[in-house]
């Protein structure tokens, strides 16, 4: 199934974090927090301004991003757990 977000929304796949601490201790699944990093899978066309012109999105497919801990809505697309969020929920792009 192909899924394209509308307006200023993006579809994000979470990037899994480290399974060990800096000291080498293994973190069990029950103690892990959901990562706040992700890879953009799909991007909407952007909002329209008062004149009807599209406002370009600042992010694109393939960008690695950082987002707020409680950002987005979890959805399942093609068996994958993904997030849909607005562009302004994105804190920054990781280069």
C-alpha cells in the first residue's frame, strides 16, 4: 500500500537507539525508551499560503530527524510501525 501524507505532514520510521550504555551495560527492552530519532519515509506537498501558493517543506524523504518525545501519531503501514507528524513537530535534521 502506498501512503502519502497530506499538507505539512511527514511519515517517519523510528531509528533504534543503542542497546548498551556508555559503560557497556545492556539495556533490557522493558527499560528502553522509544527513540526520538527517525528517518523520513514520505513527505506531504506542504501548506498553502493566503495567495494559494505552496509553501515548500524544509525536510525531504531520506532525512534523518530528531523529534519530540510525544510527537506524532503511531500508525501501521505495510506491517511497519511508523509515525505521522506535522513538520513543526520536527526539532531538527541530523546531518
